[in-house]
C-alpha cells in the first residue's frame, strides 16, 4: 500500500533534471523557464495519497456517480459523502469539469472531469479526441484558480479504459498546461501542478515529453567536474585529458640500455616478421647465447657498412692507418677468429 506523500517531497521538473531523471531534448518545442520548471512536478504514486495538495483531479464518468479505476479509488478514499454531493451536480459533459469537497481525502477539493472515449470520439474526426482532452485539462486549471487552489494534481485522464494513447495524451496535457501557466492572466496563480501517474506507461510518456515542453534552463553539469588535482586545483575531465602526455609508441628503456630482444611467438605468420634468424637454420642447433653473439656481430657489420657508404675507401690507393683502425674497431676480425674457433669445435664433434 502506498504511503502518504507530502507535497514537499514531490519532485519538480527542475529537481528531476538535476537528478538526471529527465533527459533534455535536442530540439525542445518551448523555451526554457525556471519558474515553470519549479511549478510543474511529476510523480508515480497513488493520487489519493498526496498530502497537502489543495485539489486532485478525478477522471469521472458523465454521471459523476462513480466508476472504475481512479474514479473508484477516489470515491472509496473520500467516503460516501463524496457520492452524495456528486448526485447534486447533474452530471458533467465530456471536456468539462466540476468541483466538490474532498471529505476524507488529504486534500481540500476534488475536481471531476470527463475525458473522451478515444475510439468513439475519433469517429467524429481525428482531432476531436485531442480537442476534448485539452479542454479537460484547461477546465480543471480554470476551476482550480477560480476556487483559489494553489496546487493541483492530475492523473492521466482517459488513458485507462477510455483507450487514449498514453504518449498522445501526455503531449496534449503538457502543451495545454504550459499554455495556461504562461498566459499573462494566470502567471503565479498556481504554485504547483503535479502530474501523478499510476501506470508505468503513463509515467514513461511524461518523462519522454516533459523535456519538449519544459526544457531545462541549465545544461546538466558533468558529474566528474569539480574534482581537484594534487595541487588542489579543480579541473574538468576535458582539461585533465588535455594535460596528459602522449601515449608511448615504444617499450620503455633506460639510457644506454641496448634494444630489447624481439618477442618470440608461436604464430607462424608472425615468426617470419619478428624472428631475424635465417629460415634455413633450425633454432635447436644453437643456444640463446650464440644467437645473441650472432645478432651483435650482424649489428656491427651493419654499422661498418653504413660507415663505408658515408666515407668509402678508395680501392686504388693503399690502406691508410685510418682504414685499418676502422676495420679493427668494427669487430670483423674478432668475428672471423671466433667463427673459425667455433667451426673447429663443431668439427671435433
């Protein structure tokens, strides 16, 4: 059973935006208004349990003598005296509204309105159901102001057994309410207009279309904004991202450290790209240290070749002391000696 909900705890549109319960629309149909967003509220609750709301709206039958759905719930909560007063009202036309006392309800008044039966009224014309539904909301607002009510709560009129599509009904209700509230003669007369839904489909429809007719006055702030860095300076995520260094493109190494060994892989198509060993040499024939020595020798050979390209030796002239020193520093002679020694050892095996 739903608990009584004080009017102060019913969230306004402004609060729902701050709580991110409402998502701003990219192209709203109306301009933002803080005063209107502070006036209009949305809640999914039992409308008979809204404590402190001056008047609530009953979706009634033409006879005003009770029925099903919210009509039944309101009559049951108000007690038998409500039905007795309704008998004196001589019914109500579709699209009109009449007011009574609230009796045992936690409100001052009940405004009874008769919404259109969607399928029946549509036979008179496609725009007839909307015209009548808009008239229901406007008449309820007019009756509330006339009787000096400061707050009013609507249920989703005609979206139950009367079959009005929830999304179409929400759009009509919101648009008509906005027009009424911003009319110069009505500004400030109502402090709170609450759309109180019982069905989930109606609540979702209002959540979808409120941003069209009551857009936020401020863009939602980034939830990460305002965080402070080590120096106590508040920085947004965008500023923090811009200050970060670029991502490294190579493995980190200390100064003077040789290039890291190339990673081995079991994938055949990657071995050809990353493994510098000749394809005709089996990896089982040499140890890891021997491969390291070979790779270092190849590196020295490459450096020597580069030095020759940069400063080629003239074949026609005899070798100078600089040439001899260049060959000795390249390590070629040492490699030849080492190779001959290794071949001799292999020959002994």
